[in-house]
C-alpha cells in the first residue's frame, strides 16, 4: 500500500492530508498549537481519532510516544550516533535508517531485517510531499505515525540550526 502526504505550506500548527494511491483522502493529521512539545492527532475521514503522537520533553535525545485509545503502544527514540542518524521504534520492533535530510529512508524489522516501509520525498512540489510505501501485512497507521515522528524530529533539528545562526 502506498500513502501520500502533503504538508500545508501556510498553516498554524501542522496540518496534513494523507492520500491513497488514487489521490483520494484517506486520513487527516492535525497538530496542536501552543503546547509544550509536539502533539499530533491522526483522524479518519469521519473525524475519529486513530492515533495520538506526543513528544516527551526533558529527554537527552528526542523521544516520541505513539498512543491508541489512550494507551501508549510504541515509542520512537533517536539513537545516539556520531556520523549518521537512526531511530528505534520500541513496541513495534522496528529500526529506521537512511538519508533523513533527503527524506529518503527505510523502516525495517529490527530482528528480521524485513522492510516495513520506505519513504521518499517528492522535491518538485509546492510544500513537502512524501510517498510512503508500506509492506503487506503492516498496519498503515503505525507506519504513518513513525514517519510523522521522523518528520517532527527533522523539523525540530532544522529549527534549532536556523535559530543558532
């Protein structure tokens, strides 16, 4: 299954529409504004919350929790490395590696090495657009949540770098 998301360019807070292969709306992602830490909600087209993502503040490395029905089911943790970025997804048993700044990376099973999903960025669009190719048998909401966490980490790193200059 392929999902496509395009980030709105001029919005208060984060707002994404997620599309299927045919260009039909599939999910809607909305961020909370004026909060401490990043908070995102994934909704179906009827407005039902499918997933909630929130950032744990006061941690050495970025850490986000993925919650469904009020229960934390996974946490995405940026690994401590010197030369490249990688993330672990505790709860799903996934690892994420690749060229994050080019938005070209892969999510794999930590034990099996099986590809869970791949993410690639479409560069020649107005705003950021991404293609997420999800392997058969993988929950698309779980994969989407991990991709959104990675995007939030990259955005935070870019904001920190631009404010330091």
